[in-house]
C-alpha cells in the first residue's frame, strides 16, 4: 500500500512531506510523513504548507491565459508592447513574444547570477526588485527556435501581468487563481512574518541536516518560491479541469506541447507528458530543501500531489503513484 511505502521511506529519511491521490475530485489517499520543523520535531501534516519551487509558474501562466480570454493580451504580443522603457533588460524585447516566455523559448536564462549571490534576500519582495538580475541578460538564440528553461522569463511575465492589469502581481494571483479555485492556504508569503503550519525545507550537508532559510528568497514570485498545500493543489487542478480558471480553448493551448527543440513536451507554463494511463499536465519544483510535483491526468481524472521539504524526495513517491494509477487503469 501507499501507506507502507511512505512508512519505509520515512524510516530511512528518504521522504518528508505530504501526499495526496484523488480521482474526479474525490480524495482516495492523503497522508504526511517526516518533520516540518526539525529543531522542535514538529511533524508534517496533510495540510502543511510546503515551498512549491517552480510550481508557481503554473499560476503565472493561468493569469496570462485569463488575460488572453478577456482580450486584454495576446499570446502573440511582443513583450516590448508592455515592458518597453521599464528598464528590465538590454535584450531586444521586440523579438520576444509572450508565448516565448511561457514556453521557455525566448532565449533568456535564469537570474541566479553573481548579482543575485551578492544581494540580501530580504530585499526581494516585489517583481520590480528582480530588475538588477535581468539587466545584463541577452538572448542566447533567436526566440522560438529552441528551449531553454528560464526563471528570468517568468519574472518578465509577472511584470507583463502588472503592466496589463495595473495591479500588483501578488494581488492579481490571489484574486484570479487562489480565490477562484478555493486555495485558502496558498500564497507567496513574506517569510519574516509568522506563517502558521509552514514546513521548513531541509537538505543534507556531510551527514548533517541544514535548513534552506538563507538559500531562499524571503518571498516567492512569478517564477517560483510560493507555498501551498496538497488539498489546495487538488482544488487548483479541479478548477482547471472544470473551466473555472480559463476557457477550454485556452487550457488546451496551455496544455499543448510547443515542439521546440529540447522542450521535452513543455507547454505554456506546464510540463506535459504521455503515460500508459493517459496524458499528464502539471509541474514540478526543486531547490535546496524543496521537491514537489503535481500530476493532472487529463484523460482519466486522476490528480497526484507530492510536496516534500527535503531535496529530491518526491521522485520515488511520484513513481509509486503513477504505478498505482496504471494498475487501476489497466484492470
């Protein structure tokens, strides 16, 4: 059983986190193992808040999709239409379309550079605070021709959302995604304030556990680093499938592989795959002390969530749940 499997992983400290498996919105398994806080031996709960890593990219993509549905933005818009003169990057944004940013085919990289390394994390709270890290970025190739996973590109999408709506990115996502989907325990929290039921991320260094507090931003953003719970991510998946966040046509666009060289089936802000149990859409997240994944089975109604506060801990659980789903679908 999944319970026995998780017990075994927890005993050998290979897994610490929260797990949820559902079909057609009905939870079939929900459980947690390990510690949310190792200093005080506070156990993880099924509804503990875990750092999502890059899973926030899905929320950013959904907001872009909503703005497209409303006719306020087009996937084909060049980014200079919205960000020209705002001092984001010296790259030629007239060559870059919104869809390139969503698909990681714009040619931008990731902002974890030397400037980032020298910057105090508590200064990074708003989307504009990331400007210094993107200022010297250039395009590594002609936009649309190749895939290059890009955190910088999703920061720019956050800036586009602010330019289109005239609102703060974080307020927009709260209103348009978390509130509409019914996700009360999801946000990009300011971590220097008290956040109830928060799981601290851990990684091993020479046989000792270290927390990722000083490796991480003080507040997540458009590219990642927010927090959520397994039940909230199920609510997000069901809201997507139920047409409560974007139109069916736009969801199909988000969930269509771009076909770019090296993309591995990535769509617009969502990772995509084909399995024996049907097509899967979702996203993973990884960083020191973070290992997370959401799988939404498009054809069979399954949703599998793994949130771990430990490096690389979600993989074995993801595989186990995929095997269970395949076994059921094969019967």
